[in-house]
C-alpha cells in the first residue's frame, strides 16, 4: 500500500492543502516502475479504487466548508485528470511493449536453404526460341511419326528408289526398305502437304535418325528444325528474308549471312545458308575448317514433284522449305563440346541457377 | 573433287580472276570449297582447290566439268583438250558379250596392240599424286588421268591374260575376286562383273581384278570405258564395302553421251605415249540412246522465283554460257541440256541454272516477307507438352533427353503395355537395337549417370516417344516420364504422387484415380504399382522401383500425352466460384472392405452430392480395421445453408438423422484447415 500523506496537509483532521506537483511527480515515478498490466492494475487500484487516494481525497473534500472546497476540489480534480491520462499512456506503452515482445518471439530467420530450381533441356530452350520467332510470324508448329515409311521419308520428297540422294542419308531400318526411322523432318512436310491445303506456314522441330557412328561432333540421333511455306507467290527473296530475320533474332543484327546454291532433291532451286564464322569473322579457322563460313542447314523452293505428289497445283502454288540442324546451334550456345552430351549422361544442371526467362 | 588453278586457266584461257575468287564463285554456284592449298606443280607455284560436288552433278567430278562451270559464270570459252592423234580404228570385231543389258548403259571398247608400257613421266606422276593416286605404270596412269580430266573412269585389261569372250554379266559363279591391290573380296551373287571364259576380271564400275592387270610387260590391251546403271554400281559398292574413284563416279548418273569424247581422248593419249595400233573397230554397246526432248521454258519464271526482275536476255545468255541449246520462240525458250547434264529435265532445273549463275547475292535478303495470314493448325499436344514442361520445371524437375534405342533385355524390365518390341535391323550400336517401350529406360540410365557423377538432386523428366508393335502395326506414343530419387529410405511416394497429381490437376483434370496395375513392369515394386485413371481411361502408371541403391528410393510415373489431349477435349472444369455463403464442412466415417477402392466409393458420393454443391471432397483420415478400412471423408459444401448441406450429406452417406453422433461417426469439423491432409493417420 502506497503512502501519500506527505503530499497533503491536515489541520484537525481536515485537509487544508495538497501538493499537487509532488503528487504528480510521485505518480509518474510509480508508473515508471510498472512493467506489467498486473502491476499497472494494482497501482490503478491504489489511486482510483475504494481505498484509493483519489477516492479518499474526494471523500475528504465532502466535509470541508464551501470556501475550503473551492480551494481544494479543483486541485483534486486536476490531479485525477492527470492521473487518468498517465494511466492511459502507460497502458498504451505496455500494450506496445507486449506487442513488440510477441513480434520478437514470433520472428523467424530466413534460414540458409536455397530453392532448387528445375530446368528445361537446351534443345527445348532452343526450339522454344525459334518457335517464338515463327509463331509471331503466324506459323503453326507440327510434329510427325518417328517411325516412318519410305513413302513419306523419300518418295514424296522427290527421292525415288535408287536415287543417289538416298546415300546422303544412311538410314536405320525397322523393316527394310519400307519401314524406317525418319532421317529428316521433311517427312513431316510430306504429311503436311498431303493433309492440309495451302496456304500453309509451318515449322516442324523434331528428332531424326541416321546410320552414323557417333563421335564428338556427330550422332546417329539429332534434331532438325524444318520450315515449310506454301502460298501463291513465293520467291527466293521471301526465303532469304525469312532466314535472315531468324538469324538476326538469334545472333544479333550484325550477323553476316550468305546464300549459295546447294543441292537437295526436295528443292529446286536449292540453297545453302551460311553464317560468317563467329570465331574468325570470315578469315578461316579450325572451327569453320578454314572456310570462314559455317553451314547452317539447307533450303530452297519446294520441288514441283513434291507438290504434285501431294495433289497441289504447282501452277497456282509455290513454296519454300528450310531445314536447320539444331544440335550444333545448341552446342555453340551452351559451350557443349561433345554432341553426345545432349542425349543424357553428361548434361547436368546447376541446382540454383536458371536462364533468363524473358 | 580437286582441281589445279593452272588447269582451270589452261581450259579457260580468258580467265583473269585469282584462285581465291574462283573458289568463292564455285562455292556460291553450288560447289562448296573444302580445301585451298598452295602447291608446286611442274616447278611452278600453283593452287590446289578442292570442292564438294553435288550428288546430281557427276559431270563435275572432273577437271573439265568444273572448268566449264567457271567459264559459264564469267561468260568465257572453254578450250577442250585436243584429241591428237585422232583414233584410227581397225576392222577386227571384239569378242565382247553384254549379258546384263539392264545394268549397262554404254560400253566403248577397243583392242590395241604393240604397246610399250613404261614408267610415267614426272608431270603425270606429280599430277596423280595431287589426287592421292599412286603411279602404277604409264597405261594405268593415263587411264586415271583421263578419269580425273573428264570424269569418265576406264579399265584396261591385258589382252594376253584374257581367256575367250569378255562378258559383262551378273555374278553367279564366283565366290571371290582378288583385286588390283591384292585384296581378296568375298562375293555373294548378283554383283555386276566383267569376266572371261574362265575368270572374273573386274567388279564392273568399281575395281579391276589382278588377273588381267596391266603391268610393264603388257603389250596388248582391251581398253574399255563403260557407263552403268548407277544404282547397280552404288549397291554393289555399298554391299561389298569398296569405294573407289571409279565407283564414286559411276555410282552417279553419268551421261553416256559424254563417254565418247573421254574415250577418244584416252585412246589418243595411249597411242601418243605408248605407241601401239588400234586393231579393232570401235565397240559401242549403246542400247538406249535417249533422245533428249527440249524443255519448254518461260524465262519470266526466273524472275518470279527469284523475287527480282531478270531480263529475258540475261536468262538466255546464262543458258548459252552453260552450253544449253536454246531456241527462242516468241516469249518461250525451247531448251536442250548439253552433254553431261543428266540433272536437267524440268523447267525448275533451268530456273535454278539461271538463278545460281545470276547470283543469289543479287537477290535481296533483308526483306521480311509479307506472307498471308493462315489458319493455325498446331495440334493441342504441342501446347500441352510445353505447359507440362513449364509446370514440372517450376516444380524443381529437370528435363533430360535420352536415347530411344535400348539394350537388348531392357524392355523386358520396363515394359507394362500389351505390345511387342520393335527392333532395328541395322542399329549403329548392335548392343542397342531395340526401341524403348517406356520412358523409364532413359530416366533410370540418367539417374545412374548422375549418381556416378555425384549429383545429389535427381528429379528429372522427359517428354518423348515410346514404341511397340501390335501385329503388323508399328505404334508410337508420346509420353511424359517423371522420375524422383530420394537419397534416403524415407517413404516418399505420397510426395511424388502429389507432384504428378498436381500436374494433372493443373492441366485441367479432376477425377483422378489409382488402381492396382493390370500389368506391372518387372522393375516396379509389385506392391506399390498403380495405373493412373482419369474418368474411365487409363492414362499412365505410377510406381516405386525395386531398390536400385541401398537405403535410397526411386519413384517413376509415365503418362500418355495423346490420351490426355483426347480427354482434355471432353473436359471442362470451372474452378472459379462466386461464394455467396460460408463453406459448410462436414465429415463422415465410412468403412470399406480391403479389396474395394475408396476412389470408386468417392465417385459414387460425388454423383449423389452433385458437382454444383461440392467445394472439395477429401480423405482426411484412414484407419485399418480387420477386414475393412475406415476412412474419414470431409466434404466442403458451397453456396448451401447449414441445413441444406446437412440434408444432402446425410442422404449421400446414408446416415440417419436420429442416430447419435458417436454411433454414426458424424461430426462437424471444428476448424477447416488449409492442409488437406490434416488429421491423416499414418
């Protein structure tokens, strides 16, 4: 129980004066020592409850004369006001402190775990990058069967039986000579032309198979990116423009490209697009085998026999096609030195890093 | 094909361009340069240029052929080698038979006697060495020289070593031939050969035999130059695994018309250098003298194909420079290809000739074409595969690609479908002849490789094809394979299942069930192997593998994307709901016999409750009894009052209103947690 007698003066048991400043000071001292709601409640009782100081003072004032009341009452009222304010402020302070304590208690560390991220295969990433360019130009994306027939892999692509061009692609057979693993994604082109009527704009990324012993730079399984357009007035200018646009998107606007005549049975005229060697800038080096240019694939105006076999009138419609070998693009971009890495085994992904997604 | 710069200049005297420029031009017009070497030839500095020759231009597997290309480009004349002395034929009839008429296009042959064979002069040896051909003796070297110059191989046989009739036929009798270099080559049957009455003398179009080989003592010879059905030579060359300069040329469509000049040149060189006299008349077996019909050609097409204007006069000039015979008639040309150009038969062939000589570099390459808008025909499985890749990679899985050809026996471990193995007949690696029947093959191989390399996080997937045969039908299915490997023996199948199911739900499915697999792959733990079903369709499989590594667990799932696409076309869920009232969550305990499927039970409940009333139905607890399992099923009802929800709940689960909560196991959930597995007993 606190003692307050020091702050009041009594005469014959009647209160004659109150030292308000000291009372307030004393209250402030008492409140400053409060550290909990319980303590605050207890202190509050000492001032405001039945036996509390302020109630007691009001009771004592009752017995004073009018004149004495006029002198003492305002002091008591003033003190009550101040006391209430101080208690309220203390309550707020205690609430804040408690809230901070709870926050501190409930606070968590970030920890040291790093999220493992998943990755897409470099071939997928490259196909996506190419697809994006062509989708923006209004192309569709198609695939086709990997087990193909001689009909769609060769005949319908202007490679008749016994044609020397068949030697260009050694074939893996399931049932020679008719059932085989497709040697080029042009087989999708053959199916596309049979199934759909022009006009057409399609790209066909896909896996192909050739009977070649694998080594660092060649594999019997690799990936092609084929494009086919059939429309009314197609020219080499359109084909060159498309390929140039593609290369510039992939390699930057300063890339140097040339187009030379090249033979493929599926096209006439045939084109070989080359890119200036990024390593020697055309001077010749081991990467480009001294040529100064890197072969990027093949292209040309679709051979009229192919359109004819598909039932398309080649007087009304003309088309171009191109095929790019994807694996070397991928190897160059991802610094992969052995083509066999792309098909399992040695291709690993850093756990916590990924490519820029935009 | 190699060619000396000096030889080009000799054949094209007007040429002023340097060898680098010449090689660049040949590259652009269709012959990719693959070599450029400074050499010494006949005591002078020279350049040996090397080019890839197109499959359909055997005429350019010759010095003259390439020189003609250079001359045509620059509009210059070609000075052909002089045939001097002109051959003077005798009267003797050669004893030659051609049995395999279908395989032979033309044979030119003569008999020459009183020859003096000797060592070749230095210039000839030096020339042949540039082509990596060893000098043998003058006669043989001249034959090789003419081959390189003209593109037409020839064959000289020592007449004194020939017995009787020289015959071209398909092999039926001989099991072996010893070739010129002494190698013994085993024969089957059906190869095109040259024989006499006793011996096999040559593999026609490929290589001569040792028996009638020319040596320094040879005084009398039969010189023959033949052009064959190129397919026969190619096939024989491939089957016997012999490739020679001769077979490389004769395995392509050489023009029989061109052999006449080449043969005369050969004979004149033999007579000039080895003396001798032509005893026989010229033997000329030439059945099918194809009369070349002129091609009707509209020169405007060149410009249309190029996308730039090309003058008619320019087209005419180019064709004439190339040796084409052109008869203009009004706006049309009638064009006959020159000797050697067996690749020209169509208008488009002529267009290519004009454009490649006009120069592709003159056609603009920076104009993005304005092509018409066309219908999008991209099939849905392409979009689906891309979405799946993203979903899985965002879930922390890495994409791999693996080889679809597998070791013999692997398919027996991994297959779970009702079909047969497809094997290749000539796989590159004989140990890997079969096409995979499950994506698990490649993913498990990748796992093994990663573990060898110390990779400590293996969650991988692959989208690819699996293959199988049913009767005569070859099938391939596009599949997603997912593998998760845990480096402890923690049982993580529910975690793996969550990944797979989250994937399926994200792509738009809701009714996903699991049934004990009908066919279990050998590699699977048979007690942890389920078919994944969506509605009534089996779309895939999920299983725990038998232990591959001590105290580590591996899980695999495979989903048929073709089936998924078909199902998605018939599926539409709208998960976005306007909530008009609080969700009412009610539980029910049900007991199901051990051999019955909780999924089937839940299907029935869903039907009874009706989709429009359901927010979720979850199994939140499971308790094993003797012959039954007690499941606690929690149903969250949407947009229903408490009373309405209760009524439906009671009816659906067959619960009585009057029964006590304790007896019926009917209780309201206290708190709806966000963890759907809250309260799930282990």
